């Protein structure tokens, strides 16, 4: 949430910062700004709106210098206006800083500062930090930063520069990610690894309450008592081509189209000789056999993957599994005892709610398995064991390929536990593996129908309400389809377990509402047909996701999208693909910005 970049070196800071911001714009895009020390003087440029607005401003009023900070914002405190945009400065413009996170005690701090005569320019929580720096600065930049971060409650990743020290860039973190990149005669700060691709391969991940002091030729690290600390050097493996659109109009479409390859890649990495390999997970079979309860906690699309995962774990491994929304789990004093395992699912590995849930579990001494798309993320680092979902960088704000990678990772994990516990025979697991191996081709077949789905999108794009219905393994698919549509097209859409629909929500049906029904062949097919009949008799418009060859479904449907048959338990992977495409093309029809939908950010690092 929000993107931060910092630079010190010999290059023109503005160009390095702008490239970094471009790569981080998916983190937030309400406003953007940069602060550069130019000829010893602090210069700030910031603008409301997307990065393009800042670029335009910089063309009119260029700024150059060799040290600077930059920010792309997702507003928390204060509207997305130019005066609330970062960087923020103290009244004398001696300090400038950019911030990710929320300062929870900002109101008290602000009140005190106002009493002491400090004048505030914005409505942000961030601005207190820069005035505090000005107040506590006594010739030593690092000391002032240490003093100030110890006064803050809440979360922050900060990049700070000062006119008093034009040779020093400081970063500090608590709760929000911050990475230091090491170059030759230059060093970098970034909230997200993507900003550093092509700039350096050597990085250091700051932990909570750590401070990094960056000079051109030197890096030093401290904790919040001022003690010098040694950090482990890590190497970035992401290539620049993994974070471009590869000829597609949008990241979202690229990521949808990539899905067969992602599945093949997971199969290649996790299955050898028809056996599932998670042997790198340091949990021990003895412990895994003993686990009597699993709590999955996650947010948004990752929560939907968790809902599918529950079916898989209970079916294969026969372990009682609950699925919680992270932001709820954390605050309901959950009963956690005995051999309970938590699975924390998060694409980014940085979702604040999910991190808080993980920490709650750890405070109750249960083990946590992180299922993430970023092995260096906070969730990965704080979990007892990690499964990399192997989706590759996901840039589109609407999660697509990470969702199917999460489901497939959970599928394999459930089968793996089943083998350890002997709850499934070897031959049965092999059959499931074969079904999985068939998925990439099946998904390719659906992707080939994208033009047909685009036509359908044109037909329904003007509708203002959509309902999604699914049952059993596919009620989470309905939830995910509704989320995809609402987040990128701003159409009100809602999803129900189809059997529950008649208990109230069916009152919503009239001749204007499209109802998307997931009705692929499987165990609950007849029940699903009855639920569709109920909608049909109330004149709802019915769009079905059905199994190839199911001719009779046409009688019930206004439109049908056919998908290839697979086993019930893998059907959520197949069935979500047309819903992703439909959401994408409807959003395009409505002229929405699918990669950067309003009010959203890719990674939600505040609670
Ligand atoms: O990075 P995470 O998986 O923890 O993110 C969780 C949600 O914020 C995320 O899935 C969100 O719902 C997406 N925009 C959905 O497309």
C-alpha cells in the first residue's frame, strides 16, 4: 500500500525515482511526489492523480540532484489531494520524508506539536513525523530518526532526506516492508522489490524497528536503540521481463493468459516420479500427522482460495479445517489449542491483517505455514514454514494467476498430508495428480474462447447488478467471480451459495438482473439445476458456466460458457477462468482502468 523509492548516487535521482515509481504504481495511485536535494536545497514536486500527472509537472518544472525520495500514495488519512501527497516537509523544509503505513497516535502527537507552534500543511498522519524530526534534531540525523520512531505507534516504512545532510538517505521500518538495495557508488531504498529490478541484485530486508543509513559508498544498519547491526545480504532473482506486459494491453490479461504455464510450472517443481515434494518444509512428518485442526486465515481473493482449500484438506487429509477472514480472526479471541496448524495465505505476503493473524497464532504458540508468492515477504519470514505458490510477480491489482496457484498449492499440500497420514492410497493420489496434469490444456481451451466471452461482456456491460451462484466446491468460485467484477468494473455484484439463495436473497431477482450460475457436471449438479430453476421462474437472466457437451443446460440459460470437464475438486480452477475474462472485458467495455482500479492498491499493508 503506497510505494516508496529512495536514491543516493551519481545519477540523476529524478530518473531513477520515476522508473521506480512506475513499477510501484500498482501499490497506490491517488497522488505521487518526489523530493530531491538540488544544489543543497530541498525541492519538492507532487501532484494529485496518477503518476502521469507528476511526470507532466516534472516536464514543466524539472528538478535534478543525486539524492531523493519518491512516493505513490494510497490515501488513508486525508483526501488524495496534492497537499496531502508525499513527500512531507517541516516548516523550514530542512527534512522531507515519504511514509507507508499508519501512525496510530498521530492525533495526540499533532495536538502537542500544534501547541508548541508547529504549523501543519496537510491532513495526513505522516506530517507529524517530519515535524517531530525537526523538533528532535540536534546535529545528528540518525539520532533524530531513532528518537522519533520510538515516539511513533502504528506502522511505518520511511525514507527520509535532510538538507543538513545532503549525503545521507535514511530508511526505517515497523510493520511495513522496506528494502535496501546496494549498488556501486549508489544505493537504493524501496518498499517493494520490483522497484529495484535492473538497478541491483543485492538487497537487505529491514526488520521491524531497524534503520538503514545510506551513503553513496556505504550502508549501515541500526536498531532503535542506536546499536549497530549486521544484515544478511540477499540476491534478487526477478528478471525485468517478468514485470512487463509482454505485449498485452493490461497486466491483468497477461496474468490470466499465463495461467496454464503457471500450473505447468508448479507441477514441474512439486511433482517428481508421480510423487508430491514438499520435503523442503521443515515441519516434520511426526508433527504433520498429529495436526488435529487447521485454521486458514487470509483476505480477499486469498480468502476465497482458503475456502476451496478447506474442501481439499478435509476431503484428502481428513483434518478439521476452518477458514477465517484475517481482519476478523485477529479480533475475536479465537480458541487455539493443542496441535493446531495455521495456514496464512497471502499473495503479497505483506497484508497487514494476515500478518496480524499470524502473530496472534504465534503468540498462542501454534505453528504457521505461510502460503505466499514472495519468499522474502514478512509472512514468509515470520512463518515456521513456507510454500511458495510459484505464480511469478502479479502486478494487476485484481488477483488472477495467484488465485489458481494458491488453490493448486493447497491441492498438492492436502494430497501430501494425505499420503503422510495414509488417508489416501498411493494409486488414488496418482489419479489426482493425473487430473492436475490435464489442467493446463483444459485452461488453454477456455482461453481460446476469449473473443466469445468478450462478446458476452458487450451484451451485459450496461447492467448495474450481478449475482453469482455456486455450490459446494464452487461457492468460493462464485465469491471470486463477484469480487473480480466489482473491483475492476465498479458494478455491484454479490455471490451466494446457491442453496442459501432461496432463504432471502432470491427477493433480489427480477427480469433485469443477470445471474451467473456455476453448474458444471459433478455431484451437486442436480441440486444446482433446481436452484437455477428457482431463478428462472422469477424471470432472472441466466448465464451459466457449464460442462462441454451439456446441451440441456441451454434450455435454462440465456447464455452459456462451456468449460472442459474435470473432477469436482479441481473444478474451481477451471470455472474461475471464464469469470476472470468476463470481469476483464466488462471492465474494458465500461472504460475502467483494470490494472489500477479506483480506491484500491495491490498490497494492503494497513489494518
Ligand atoms: O496479498 P494478499 O493475497 O494477502 O491480498 C489479499 C487481498 O487484498 C487481495 O486478494 C485482494 O482482494 C485482491 N484485490 C483481489 O483481486
